[in-house]
C-alpha cells in the first residue's frame, strides 16, 4: 500500500514526507530534487500500545504505510513519463495545501487559497486521465471494427461513461461503478480515481488553541471531504517537525502548550489508512504484539493469510476477542472464563481492533 504526496510547488510536500517517515533526506544521497523519495511510516495505534502494556512483549510491531514524495504537480509535470508512472502506481493520494505564509522565502506572493489549489491539481489529474481514455478509445474502436468481443465492448461502454464525467470536470472517484466495472477499470490506474486526503498545512501561529477540524471548516473543505473517496485534515508542518525530534513525554507537553491534545500527524496517518478502506487486527503474546493490515470486510481466513499463506491454507478457527474486551478482562484466561473469547470460523468478518489467535493444522 503506497500513498503519493502531491500538491503545487513549494507547499510543504517534502517537509511533510520527512516528518511522516522520519527520513533524513540529506543523509540518503537524494541529490536530484526531481527524484522520487520513498519512505515508510508507522501507523500510530493506541490500542496496540495498550495491549503491549498488558503483555509486555519483547517486540511491538505497528502497521506501516509507504509514502512517496512524488513531485510538484502543474506546468506540464504530468506529461513527464517517469513522474506519471510513479503517480499511477500509488494506491492513494495526500494532497498538501499551503495555508502558511512565509515572508522569508520568495515566490509566496500568491494569496492563500486551498480551494483553488485543489481545483488546479484536480484539473491536471483529470486531464491526464482524459488523455489516456481518448488514446485507448481510438485503439478500441479500431479493434472493435475488426472483431467484436463482449470484453472490449464492456470496456468501451465504460470509457464512454467516464469521458463525459471528466469533461464536466468531475473526478472518476465520484463516478458510480459496479464491482465488475471497477475491476475492468483497475488496470488504467486513473489518477482522479484514487482516494485523496486533502491536508491543510497551516501556519504555527494559527494553531494556537485552534482545533484541526475547525481549520477544515474554516477553509471550506468540509463539503468536499464528504465526497466519495475523499477526506480532509490539517496539520502544522512546523510544529510537527519539532515534535518529531522529541521524546514522547516532552512531545505531550509541547502539544498542550499549543492547545493541542493530539498530534496532527497521528490523525493524518490514521485518516489516510482509513481512506484506503484498511483496518487492523492484532496478534498478541509475550514474544510479540503486532498489528496486521487488512481490507475492511475481510474474512477470518483471508486475514490469516496476511500473517502467512500457510495459516490461510491450513486455517481451522480463530480465537477472537475485541481489544477493549480483552483489556477489561485483564487476561485471556479471564476472558475465556467469562465467555468473551470466541471461536470464529473461516467466514467470520474480521472487525477493526479484533485480537486473534489463528488455530491451524499442519
Ligand atoms: N512557515 C512554514 N513554512 C513551511 C512549512 N512547510 C514548509 N515550509 C517552507 O516552505 C518551503 C517549501 O517546503 P518543501 O517541503 O520543500 O515544499 P515542497 O512542496 O516539497 O516543494 P517542491 O518540491 O519544490 O514543490 C520551505 O522553505 C519550507 O521551509 C510550514 O508548515 N510553515
Ligand atoms: Mg519537494
């Protein structure tokens, strides 16, 4: 699962990438500013931390997400084949919007207007998709003249629906599609179809005592964020950059001095995880407590496959309990005697926050 960080030039994309992945880019020999930076971030999870406090395992393993700091969008950028290819390859987008003023740098003469930034970047994404559709349709129409096939006809019909959608400046993520159509369209990796999280990069002075949801409302993103496959949040890049360098207890104090209860970065990572329809289940023990990432609505047997393909193959049952029920019971033995530790079969739909022991044969 990879998330691409996009946005107009100089809005704070690389800064966000650095705090997300704790990457020290200058140490890693990224010499070319056009190079795509890749890094991994830990998905913060209070539930796993609490489970680890109960089990005191040797190792606690958080879920991770991969981020790509692609490059600025705009001015023909999407016509560059390398950039376009890496952007097509991501599963979701984080779109950074500038809400900070920086008088010390040049080029910040433009007024702060996140809605305009969304419009501009979305336009480029849609234009790139439209160009791709037009090329493919030309080819398809030629092929269909030679030979009619139901697959090609279905594809053609779908593109015929997608084209006017883009022409009327509606991203493909808001087009209704059946499961079959989604499958059919997947191979195109359309940019405007990818789920997007808009991130307002707000200035440190406005964060004082301001809650981050209020920023989303203030800059007019609430309505946009309710569209399909779309979310919005805010962070203060400057504050987060300082936070990233601090030990946890100091970080907490620092946050409260800004009137914040939670780091915006934690929320951001979690939101981008949710936006992709991902949930976590846990395995626990004295050796290791660990979060595993699965798509929402996964069955228990598929979830076992996230751990190991053998567990999926030889799956018998899963001992299951929700994380907070387990914590309230205090131990698995106590939960078992209370009857809250259940045995679930292969078709059980795993819930976000389930703790599971997979029983298997062989
Ligand atoms: N005041 C303030 N300045 C910021 C913030 N985030 C980034 N900047 C400044 O904005 C400039 C651009 O930041 P980058 O993170 O390099 O932005 P970018 O979007 O990666 O830029 P390009 O890759 O060139 O498009 C730098 O001078 C940063 O110091 C912020 O939250 N507050
Ligand atoms: Mg950059």
